[in-house]
C-alpha cells in the first residue's frame, strides 16, 4: 500500500476555494538614467547639481574678481574641484605622496595649492608668436614646466590662482584660451597637424575646425554635457587624429558621386569600458560638418546618461542604441534631413605622427620632431619659436602623439633647422623607441596617479636605444605609459600598453609598476577594419625598474619569431 502524500487532483467540477487576494503592485518603474529628454533634468548626483546651480563658465568672473585677489583659501569646494575645470584648471598633486596612498586619501589631502593649467589648442595649430607667449607664461608663472599632451594641448604646472587673470590676458591677446580645456564640455578639437600643408591631403579641415570653435566653444547651451566630449577631424589619408577613440570624428573619404568629404565616426573612448568608435555609414560634406558635429553633441547633451559618471560617456548610449538608431535620431531630430550613405575611409598605409622631413604642397617642407614623451619647457618652446623664425617659419603644430612640427621651411634651410632642433633635444630622426613612446602626466602632478610616468618612460627609451641598437630592421613598436587605469596615454591602443599600479617585486615589497596590455592598436592597414584594443596579459605585471628588461625581452622574442611583414599585434 502506498501512502498518498500529495493532494488529490482536482476533478474539474468541484469549486476551488477562493485564494486570498494579494495586493496588486504597480510595475517597478525603470530607474532614471538622468537622460534629460527621457527622465527630465532633475540632477541625480552632486556633479549634476553643481553644474545646474551655477553656470560653470561663470566661475571666471569669480576667479578674476575674488579668488585671484583673496587667494587659494577663498575658493569654495564646488568651484575649486568642479567649475575651475571649465577654464582648464585642476589642482595638482602635492609632492611626496606615494602612489600607494592615492586611493586611501581624500582628494583634498592629495591636492596642492597650485594648478595645472591646460592651454586649449584646437587642431594643434600655433603661430610662433603664440608659442612664445605660452613659453613666457611657463617661465614666469609655471616654473618653466610645459608638456605637449596627446590631445595637442600644452599643459603648464605650478600655476597660482593669483596669476590666472594675467595668464588669460596674455593668452587672449594672441588668440589663445583655456576655455573649456577641461570639464563636461566639448574639449579641444583634435585636427590634422598637417592641415592645409600636406601634399597628399584630401581635404583641409581648418575651416570646419575654426567654424566649430567660433560657433560652439564657450556656448552656454553646450557647457553642461553629461561628461567630456572629444572631437577629431582630419583630411589626411594617414588618419592622424586617433579618430577611433573620440566621441565624434570626421575622416576624409572620396564619394564616387559627391566628391571629397568626410566619413563620420561616433562613440569611441578608453578608460572605463574601452570601446572603439563606430561608423554611422554617412557621407558628410565640408559645409555640413559643423551642423553634424552640433547634432551629435546635442544628442549627447539630451540623451546621455547622467546618473553615474562612469557611464556618462557617449559610447554607452551608442552601445545601447546601436548605429542605426543613432543615425536616425541624428537625422530626424537634430538635422531635419537624411545624410547620404557614404563609403569608409581607406585604411592608412603611413604613420600619422609626421615625424621627419616632408615636402608640403607648396614645395616648402615641414619638419616633425620628437621630444621625449612630450616633455619640453618654457625655455625650449621660446627657442623653438626663435629658431623657426630664423628659418623663415611662423607656424608650428602639435600632434596627438606628443610631437611638434615646424611648417613652411624652404628646402635649403631644412638641415640647419633640423640641427638646431636637435640641439634642443627635439629630434627629427629619432630612434624607434623615442618616436613611438608616449606617456601621461603621472604621479609628478596628477592626483589620480599611482606611479611615475614621464621620467620612467624617458629612461626606458634611453635604455632601449642602447640595448636594442643591434636590431637594425626593427618594426616600430608603440609603448604607451600610463600612471593609472584612466588611460590618458591610451593604454589599450599600444603594442605594449602599461597601466600604472603598485606591484610586488621579487622580494615581496610593494613597489611602483605596471600591468601589461599587449597587442592593441587602432584601425590600420594590417588589421582590417576591426582595429583592436590591447589584451590584458593576465597576471603579467612588471616593476617600473624592470620595464626596460621586460620590453627588451618582448621585442627580441618578437623580432626572432616574426614572419615577413608581421606587425606586433598580429
Ligand atoms: Fe593621471 Fe591616470 Fe590620466 Fe595618467 S592616466 S594623467 S595618472 S589620470
């Protein structure tokens, strides 16, 4: 006999007992993401609050009228740590605080009473007069510091708030500014360093960069974006503006019926959740670029996610929407007309750093030189301005690879200029390692840094030049040195990307070092349209002291095993 342990099956005729009624819950509302057009403009975090409380650009008046007169201690927190950025000012790191303490100290404990000041240089284009003014500011107010950044800016350090109004006066007298050099705004527009001069240029982007700059930089309607917004525009076939890691980018293309114009890319960015930009598949004429650029920025302003700052870049919206919806919203809500389909830009077959001597379209030459990891000084910049003028040039350009170009040099003056620049430590024929290494600011001045970068990279370059001088046929290998995971020097796009962190040495001591990413890169001829972000080599960490040993081992192994034409990434 079996014992029935379950209830008898209903017969279908008996009435079921009524179940007690459960309260009906309304469906849970999706958590707002802070998208202005979807969720309204109520601020969802403190950053959003301070941006709405007072126009960040208006802090300039307080700097000029109050803080520059009353000094550092008169600056309240939301201005000091927030709105100052809209004018290119960050407090710099207090000297002597090691990287192991970066995460444990409060931001105010890490900060000094001095500022990093970023001079915005759209397209990296400077006259020698402008260069001389920056050099003078560096010498007089920045203890001689000057770094060429991988976004074509120049950064100075040790600036006191008392000096800022005079610095602005001098910059603006020569047409330069620090407007929106940092902050949740359209940052400096990367532009081809050889715009208007290169022999093989397809289209000169100078007019569109100038138009965007004139119309929209400092426009209050674009001064409260969810986060930073990075732009890049080039007309050069080497695609020399790292367009794949910008929020919006225009690269040159020839349409079979419509002629020369641009291929539009959106949604690239590194740091948290690195992602290469994607093509929208449209063709944009030179005249349309400023409006299309404006449309993309407005999408970001209106639909970008503002709740969490680490999800606030345009790439997250693009990932959720996809390319088709993004294009549809751009065309229907912001432009009011469709854009024609367009072909992709051909893959580049030359490097885009423009180092060396190159003939211009007018028969003169430009000379591209490599300071080690972008580090120069006020003194050097002043000498470059003098030297350029002595050789008949009045124009210089900065590149997204921390390099410097002198334009418009007559053939017979080229070698004299090359020698003069070389004497300043600016090499037109650098070693592969000097040419292909970049480094971020690092612990010397950056409050987020965990390790030192500039000096470490510079001594690694010297050491590698010595150790690997015997490899005469070496393929260029890029080395990007970063002081923390934020990837300002593009960790994931280098052959060897280095992310600063505290690591254990052989004796079990915690020392400055790097996590290694291998095989990154951007779209280039050897890897198809995919591009590629570096793989983290799990568990592979090197101490800063071991860096040259490690790079030497990797390079020698690659050189011994590579097949003809093989690049480091593949
Ligand atoms: Fe600072 Fe990190 Fe950016 Fe380097 S990568 S400049 S250490 S935030």
